[in-house]
């Protein structure tokens, strides 16, 4: 463990041992000289990040428990501990969804169902972001990714073009592009940079102290710190663009759901065996979609074993697998039917999207005439949250959140019916604005 | 609410959760736990295991630190252990929770019918699978006095059988093997039962209702978990209602104390209050 | 026999102690009040005077009073053989009571045969049926009566266990809760309502309601309380208001209740309002004319 000393010198005041666990990834071959591998840009960042967050959770991360699970978790760019349970979680590719789930992501080993009412397809945006996020994580390592990689995507779909439809990373406004360039040069290893990073904690500490008095400032600081600690954890996706180059079979496996159950399960298992060192993100889009699934699947004795089998595989690999699934619930939520409840039961987490009916949309359009970017598209009902619901916490929240689908992100925010009266709107709009912006700052930061 | 008096969980009239009377020789009893969306029963399952192992639900109502502290100072009673068999959660789900409660791993056994159940049993004749399940679970009765079955009703769909077959070929023989059987069922589907009785029930729903009703008539007590009708609240997770079941306990010196608790599950602890 | 019809409590006692000649007693119960108390009461009344064969689908505990304990199986033919092996082959002076703790697991199409093949002069069958248990009905059996209908048709006495509810509103509340399997406190209590339907040889049925207390083993006849209370209320309302007599006689009241109110007609439609059009002989209605469509 020769690199240990090296990093201690680097982050002198904090001496954050987090670097150790984060650096000790499986993708780094031990033959690599410690000097070269010890100071990758990410590690430098994580040193500063670790200190700026003033986190004191060093000891547990040092423990050799990591070796039991797959070591990739510690260094994987798309994995961070959940603030709620400190279990590792991965980003869903939608920052607001990450936050809504209560873990800043979907905890590894958990499964999420997104139901959608009506005939709209907002959930597909979430699915595509989830898929694209996996691919982006995989490519963090650069060209190495295609050979080794850290993430693999499995999609249960008939859509052969799924890979080509994934959105690209949001490039941001000109300012953002500039900022990213700066950070790129900063991260280059120069003597100056290492010195700077050593001095950073002091400044940040002061900023932190002042920040205590100001909520929003604190929030933004904290999320910036999060971004520093987990620079490649979560990205914003531009749904109008395409991920280039499109993922290849090395990054993505398609499995047809339209085949016997055991075939589906064994193919899924094979993927897990073949990519035994990677995080596997499983996507089951449009579950029970009539075009993709034959009518038999609507029978409980067919769909329940399928989901039970898939759940079993995820749980068996619970240290490196996540699953997301969507279904249109209107088709199957006939009164007296057990289907939707039974499917929900098979998932650890479930949310329900309810797009606004026409009148509501028109109302919102009228109210937010001057701020069209504030128009929400529907309600988000929470049914179950990962890990938390399973241990008995009650997290059913209906009509408390609303979503908005924009070009660069899918937003989820607290829902309140805006006031229609235009005069009241004038005076109150400002307050509401600042309220919502305050609560949203943590999420809507662009970079 | 934080001021509210915490309450001990009591199910039987001798102020116990699981009365020793239940474990009298040659007697067999059933408890039925129902839960709905939003009120997962895992804390209650853990509390029942803890009760079986330690004689009382030690960590219920305690803050986590206090519970762990207390747990380390207690001695284990000589009662037999508990077995939990789940069709929806894997072994790790229970072991990690019970480990946190410092329940000695020697004192319970988890049977995992989640992992690979479909891979192992898909396409096999149902009665064969049921008899192998029965055999495996029966073996547990050598060391366990309490068997907790979580969501056995999934077998109706996993094996495509009727609830009657499930009861006759699995539940009934298991009742015979164990002094106390706890059936934990997910009853969210009931929320979707058409209120108009003239409307025809779907056959899935009929099976579900038949399964639960049968469980009800077999049980001495029903522990019903449900969220508040008003939805999410920050200081209450839901209610736990303890009611008499369909089976008579007149042959015992104890009876079921009907009660309704409010409970709050947060982090890894659950607290009970009176309504 | 004549006396029993005048005193319902005596009749109930005779039924419970098997002294009334009633070869098939059907006990209908529900989640709100299971029939376990009735079975215990019968066994207490019968005591040693009969051999009790307890057929169980729901428990493995052999009740103290049971002479023989038979476990229910999926095959009713096999079950029938087992039960029959305990029954006397020829008429015997000693009564045999067969208790089946649920008839719900006997398939609908085998039910009538199952029951009839067991009954004989020295055998009484006491069967419990959970009335809330839905049945899967294959389309080929659609016209066949449901199990509950069958049993009620065949039974010579029917004991219906019900919870005691305050009023219709409370009952409705309870129903909607039970429908969601939300079980409130206070059910399955030792005191409950028991409705006895006893069939005479002619098939004519007499129905009485009792308040049954299984702790004291007492049963009091319940009168049609609800109606009585209402009339009393009415009277009290007008009492002392004026010197006029605002009360109406029973005959007037009956007449008043028979008046069909116009809005009741409208209510009988399930969805919203509707036009009730009745043709009269003077109506000039042309079927061909679209503009004359009364609907």
C-alpha cells in the first residue's frame, strides 16, 4: 500500500482516508506504479471534496468490508453513499429523481417501478436518462471503457434501436462550457495545482462557516461539494441530442421479452456472469406494453414468476445491480384487478406519474404566461421509496410532487396549485419564485 | 406527538407478545399479519423473532443506541429459535436487520424463497414443489417453535395453483408442524375491490380473498398494519390493530387483547403509541 | 313442537342441544363473527349424549369435546370414507354429531352429494360456511346455485352469526372496512347476534333473532328493535310541543309509507338523471321521425 503515504501528503490537513478506498479500485492493475495511479484527477478532487464536506465517516470506509462486496463500488464514478442510509447508490440520470428517492440515487441492489397514467410517455425520458447515465459512467475511464468498463446496461425490449435513442450529455450554456474547461485545466497535475488543493480546505472552511447563516448558500455549497466529491456521479441529459457514439454491444445488451420465461432469465444471468466486475443497470421499459408483450403476460401466473425471477437475479447480485422499469398503468388498472398491485409488490420502490388533464394544463399555461418554464406537466405520486419503505417507513405521498419535462432535464418539485388571479400573481409571484428556487437550488445547478 | 407515551406491544392477556401458553404441548396456533402499501411489516417480523428469542421485543420502542446497548446486556432464554421464510425478501434483508438488533444469529434461521425460486422451480408440477417446500420447512421444526411465512400467497401465482390447494398442501401441514405459525400477507389488492358487490370479482381477486379469509379463520389473532387514512404524516407511520381472529382460544388461559396502536418507524427503530 | 314455535329461546335451545329433529344444521359465519362460539355451545349442550366427530380444515388442535378428529383433505371422497368409518352402519340409538369447520373447501359441484350421503337418522351434521368466501365459478356452472344457496336450501336449521351493530350506518361502515380486510376492534366478541332459521317438516321456515352471550350461555330474543325505536322517537319529538295531536296512527303511517314519492323513481337510475317517458294512447309518436325521439 505504497500509495497511501502519497495521498496523505497530498491532502495533508484532512488526511482523508476516503481517498484510499476510492483509489483502490479493481480496474487499476496493481502493477501500475503508485505514483501514476495515485494522483489521477479524480483523486485530487476527491481529496478536496472530502475535506470540504467535513465528513467524519472515515473509519467505516477504511474497514476491509469492501473486499467482500465487489471492490468496484468504492471507486466507481457512478456510486456514492446514500445520505440517508450510507448504502451505496447510483444515479438514475435524473438529479431530481435521485433526490426524490431519498438516497441521492437508486441504492445498489434495489428495483424501481415507474408507473404512468394516461397515454403519454414521460417515463421513457427517465428510462433513457437512466440508460444514458450508465453508458456515461462507463465512459468516464476514457477509451479504456470499451474493453474494460465499469458499467453494463441490460435492456428488456424489442426495440432494436434503443441504443441509438439515448440522449447525450447536456453541454450547457456557453458559460458552463467555459467553466468546464477551467476545471479541466485545474485538474491537470501540476505542482501549482497540488499546492492549491492543499490550501483549499482552509478557504472552504471559512465559506462553510459563513454559509451556516444562509440556507440557500449552504445548500449550494453543499451540492457543489457533492459535485466535487462525486464529479462524475450524475449528469444532465439533453433529450434533444443523441449520445455519440451510440453504445455498442460491449456496453449494452438487449434481451427480447417476447420469449419463454426461462430464456429471458438465463440470458439475464449470462450478462451478469460475463460482466462479473461491472455495475449492471437493468432496464425493463414499457412492461406489459401490448406491442411488446404477448397477452399471456397479463396473467398473474405468467408475469409474477417473470418479475420474481428478475428480482431474484438483482437481489443475488445486490452489490452491483440496479433495475428500473416503467409501465403504463391505465391499461391494467381496471377495478377489481390485482395486476398492478402485484407488480408493484415485486419492486422495492415505486412512483406513479400522472400527467395533468387538459384543463389543468391550460390553467397552468394561463397562470404562468410570463414564465413558461414553470409549467409543470403532471403529478408525481410516491408509493414506495427504496430501502426506507421496506423497513416499515411510510412513504406514500400522493399529489405532493409535480414534474416538468424540459429539454435538458426532468424536474420534480413540490406541487402547489398556483394562484390564478393575475394581480395576486404579480405580488406573490416573486415570493413563490424565491421559495421554489430556494428549494430547487440543490438540484438545478448546471455544470 | 413526541410527548406521547410510548407503549409496550401486548397481544395476549398475560401482557405478552407471544404467550407461552401458545406453546403448550400438542397445540398449534396461527397469527395473521396483514399489511398494506406504505406499511411494510419488517419491523413487526423482527419484533416477533426477537420476542421468540429473548422473550420480549427488546428493541421495539427504544432508540437505536439504547437498544443496542440493552441488547448486548441481555441473556438468551432457552426457548427454541424462530424461522422466517420469505417469498419476497432474500436472506440478507433479514439477517442485516436482525444483526443490527443484535439478535444472536444462532437463534434464528432465514429461509430464502426469493433467490432462484423461479429458476429452480419453474415448470415443475406444483404439488411436487409444494411438497418439497413442506419438507424443507418441516425440518426446521426440529429447532424452531415459530415459523413466520412472508407472502406465501405469492405461490398462488408462482405455481399457478388455487388458494385452497395452497392451504391444504402447505399451510395446514405447516400448522401441524409448528406450535406457532405467523402468516404475513400483503393486502393492498383489497383497496381495489369493487364496492359494488354485483360486479364480478376477477379470479385472481377471488383467490386472494379466499386465501386471506382462510388465514383469518385459522388465526387466533390478526395484526393489521395500515397507513393513516389521511396519508403521510411525519410523526406517525400508521396503525397496528390487534384483533381477535376467527379461531377460538377458549382452551387456553389467555385471550387476545384487542388494541390499536399508532406506530412510527424511523431509521431502524419503531415506536408504539396508543391511539 | 307447538310450544317451541311460540318460544323462540326454547327452540334455539332445542336446536343447539340436537333435541329438535334437524339433521343438517348450517352455521353461516363471517369475519365479523366466526362460528367458533356456536360450535363450542353445541358441544357443551350435547355433552356426552352424542359421539362427536370433528372434521377440521382450519385447526390441528383436537377440541376436548371431540370423540374423533378428522383432518380435512383435498379429496372429498376420501374424507367421506374416513368420516363414514366413524359413523354407525345401521341406525343406532346413540346420536352422532359430525362437525365440519368449513364447508368452503368442498367443491360446489360435489357439495350436495357430500352432504346427503352423510345424513342418516342417527347422524346430525353441523357445518360451518364462511359467507364472505367468494367462489370461482367456471362458466359451465354458471346456472348452478352457489354453495351458499345450495346449503341454505338443504339445511334444516340455519344459524347465522352476525356482529351487533348500533345502526345501519355503523353496519355499512363495518362492511366497507371488512371489504378491505381492515378489521376494527370489538368484533368476534362473546356477545353477538344469532339469527336462527328453522325449517319445519313442511319446509316452512321460522326466523328469529337472538342476542347470544357465549360466556353466560344465554340467549335473548331480539325484537325488531330498529323499527320500534323509530316510532318511539317520532312520538317523543311531538310530545309537549303543542296541545294538538300531531301523531299519526299506525294505519295512517302505513298509508303514508305506501305513497310512492316522485323523486324515488328518478333515484332508481344509477347514473344521473333520465327521462322517463311513458306512452299514452293519445301520444302522436312516429318511430320514423328522428326529431320525435323522446330520449
